[in-house]
C-alpha cells in the first residue's frame, strides 16, 4: 500500500499457428499490458491480413448504430471471419442514409412552418387584414415586431404619410406599417424600422391571419405525419437488425484492437514473440491460463525491463485520496505511494482550518448530499468524499478549540437559558464546561504552532524523499536527510537567539547541526542546494495560512452571531433573523470548506510533494476485452 504494486515484465515465444488464439486468450484474461517486442531475432510485426476489412466493417456498423440510435451492446466471442461474414450480410446503410436525409429535410421544413404559424398567430388581432393583397405597385405593408419600449421613438421616425397600427404588449409589440411607394419614402421607412430594432415577418404567402393559421396547421399535421412514417421506417430497421448490429459492432471493435496489436509483436519464419507487463502476483495466473490452452506450443519467461507501469492498490475506504494522487500525477513505480499519507495529512490540515463542531457537521452533511447528486467516481464525487472524511477532523478540532458556530459551548448553554430551555444554576453549571484553545485569543501561539507543524510536515517529506532515493543514489538520500538537520538547526537558532525560548547554551550545538547539514546539502546537491536555502524558509512560512484561514473563519462567524443571533428579545423579527442567521452560517461553512480543501491541498501537493515526489508514472493499461463488455456508447 505504501508503494505501487510490484510489476513483472514477461516474454512469450510461441508458434505462429496459435497467433490469433493466443491473442484472444490474452485479451480475455486481461492482465497483460503489451509492449513492443525488442528481440533482434524477429522481424517487426504487422497488422493481421484481414485488419483492413475488419476496420472497414466496424466503421460501417458504427455508422449504422448511430443512424438507428442504438445504445449499449454486448460483446460476443466469435471468430473474426464469422463476424465479418455476418456483418457483410447487413446491407441497410444506404436506405438508412436516404431515410435520414429525408428526415433532415422534413424537420427543416417543419421548423419553417412552425415559425410561420408563430408569426401568423401574432397577427390574429389584425383579423380583417388580407396580406395577399396588401402589397402593390403603389403601397407596401411592413409586418413585424419591435420592443414595446421603442414604440414612441419608432412613431416619430416614420414619414407622416405612413399609416401604422399595432398590438402593444408588455415586452413586444406586433406592428403593421402601410406606406406609399413614393420616391425617398421607402428608404426612409426601412431605415427608421431597422434603426429601432424592427424584426420583419415574411407574410408573402399569408391571406387573413385566421385562414393562414388554419392552413398552416393542416400543413404542419401533414408534415408531422411524413416524419412519423420515416421514423417508423427507421424503427423497423432497428427492430429487425438492432441487436445483431450492436453485438457485431462490439465484436468487430474487439477484433480491430486485436488485429492492430500484432504490430508490436516480433515474427520469425515459424514463431512469434510478444512482451509485456503483468502484476507480479498475477504471473502464476497467466502461466496457468496459457498452459491449459497451449501446452507445448509456447514458452513464457520473466525478463528484465525498465519503466514498468504504475498500479496503485489501496483499501476502498482510502480511494478518494488515491484519486487525489492520480489526479495530480502517478508516482514512479519505485516511489512511495502517498495515498495513505494524504489520508492523515489532508484531514488534519482541513480540521485545523475549519475547527468548528457545527461547521464540521454541516460540511459532513453537505458533502453527503453532494455525493448523491454527482456521478460516482467523478471529480465532484471524490472531492465530496474527501470533504466528508475530513469533516470528522473539523469536528474533533472544533471540540479542542471549543468552537460551535463561532460560540463556545458555555455561550450556547447561556443562549438556551435565555429561551428558558435549561436552567444552568439548577444544573450546577456556573462557568465554562472546559477550557478550549481559543484561536482568536492565542493568535501568535497558533501562528507559531502552524509553522512548527509545517516544518514537521516538510521534514516528513524529506524523509520520504531519502527513502525513495536510497536505492538509486545514497548521496542524494543523505542530502534529503541533511535538509531535516538544517530545519532542526535553523529552528533552534531562531528560537534561541531571536525568541529566547531555549537556553543560550543550546546555541552552539544548534549552529553546528545547521552548518554541518548545509555542507552535506552542498556536497550532495551542489551549489543549487545552497541556492534553495531561502525556499525552505518560504515553504515553512506558507503553513501560516493554516492559522490565517482558521482565524478568518472564526471572525466571520462572530460577526454573523453579533448581527443576527436569534435571541428572544428580537420578537417578530425572528421570522427574518433566524433564516438569515442559518443561511449565513451555511454560506460561511461552504467558504470554509472550499478554503480549507484548496489551501490544505496546496500545502500537501506543492510544499510537501516537492520534497520527495517526482511523479510521471504511466498508468497500467492491460490488453483486456473487459472494457468492451461494459462500454456503453
């Protein structure tokens, strides 16, 4: 769990006669990631001879699947030749394309008719106007709409000789403008209408509005009937061929992948070779599966290989933090997997910044609600899982800080007493139940503790970096450990000589640790190590944001309480104050959730990661038929 799974590179040498059966078996087992074979005794492979035919038929069936609006589809194991033979019998592509072309044309015509009837209905108030005789050599009728707010300005811009009638609405006005076709008038009218946003209607085939609506309703009904017939034709094809098309499309997709995979094989006159990676713990499973099918026809061996893929395997309860690691970058196969480390550090920092019992509870339930509303396994779902898990730390630190929505536990008891719910004297309570660590009254101490926590966090990162480097370069591992010594020495030098927190006699040993560590860093990392010295100070000070975010949240909660606390003295105003009080605290919780996860994530993924994590690992992608079985297009 603290490291990616151990991987094993394998080589299979087999007789050429079992190329396709072996390929199919590896695909079905689904535990080997195939890589390009590197043997010098074999020629580079090519796609199988029938690949072009498989690819062409697969693409054709994908097009048919789309035209039939089919979804899903189950892969069925069959020989490539059989799948091709069945696919070639399905010759419905051309009639389907023609049907879709007709459907597209009919839908376009229907849209035009629907726009016309919409305009005709707007003109119904002008029931006596016959638009078929409204335009002539001498007059022109303009019909359209304009924003009602522009009507006064439009009236003034039109020539006096024009007649105008309108149906004024709150937002839009339907307008008819009748003008003589005299020199200069037509251009003036069109300019005035355009200037004020007039939207013209095409009424060239209109008669009276009522008659036009009636005619268009008939045409629309007829057009919908034609569309229904075409859809029924397509549906008939789907009913007859749908299941077969879906199955064959998936099957040919499988064979297309298998056929192109042979490019990575090496081929001789009688044999072929393939190489790949398998999880070390599944090597025995692979050996047993191949032996049961091809005994005496293949040879399987373990070989050395560089750059194996990375596989992270953590308990289900920690998968959200593995998701965070994978989202940032996969570790190299020989690096420590930080998933379980983030399981501890992310909630602690989140809890320190939130640090409120009620806010922790609200964030817990908000995160639970979010998990139900977003797609499982997606970014939103996993972030909500991190929020939900980290909310528990927020509740724990809220108890330590004695913060309950900006008030102490005793202040809440006093609030309940003001409403007559409890009697503190009768309960024998005369003061705070316990003395929590008040962040607002201990800001300097909280700031110092945040920086110390940061130094411990960074030191842990350097320790992990040393472990990662140990097998590659002990020199670099010593350099990582020296940074821890530099931190310790620097901490005591500052606290002894600047803050007088420790005896002055400790100064010389602290200085010795500091300078010896610096010498080791320069020896291990060169002068660049010395150049990075100010960076460790900046990294440590970055953790001051833990205190800053937490105190800002408390201050905002206190402002809300001072302004909107729903005490009995508020009277009827409680009907307004109480909902506002709750909404503001929920919003403050949301702000705290975002700030805590963003700032905590930055400290973990930038400052902390920078001390040990290289990343850039390649995800394990086994050659597997399983995704074709589960894939829904």
